C-alpha cells in the first residue's frame, strides 16, 4: 500500500506536467498590454507591433510619469514575462 506522502508527491508531479506556460507583455508602466495572457512566446512577440500601432497618431507613448517614448524605441521598453498557470 502506498503512503500518503508518496501519493502526494505523485500528485504534484501530475500537477506540474499539466501546468501551462503563459506569457504577458508588460507596458513601460508595468501593466499587461492585453486582458488575456498569450499561450506562446511567439504570439506575445508578434502582438507587440500591433500594440505599438495604437500610439501611431500621437507619435509616442506617454508613461504615467509623463515620459514620452518615441514609437521606434517603444518595443525596447516592453517586458516579456513567462509564468505558469
């Protein structure tokens, strides 16, 4: 008969194997640029140019501290964060 500890460790292994890696892209202000996380790193990176286009008309991204980031530099200020669901 298996002990409780062994069954518990088996459960944690199953749980880890079922866990999914997700990705978020954070704005220069530290907020996610989308409501839902991305399922792949590739999808997250492909979305960045679309998000940057939102600021095309004004020509820059304005941070909460009122810093103005030129659009050609904006992707460099974004941060990709991976996490497990």
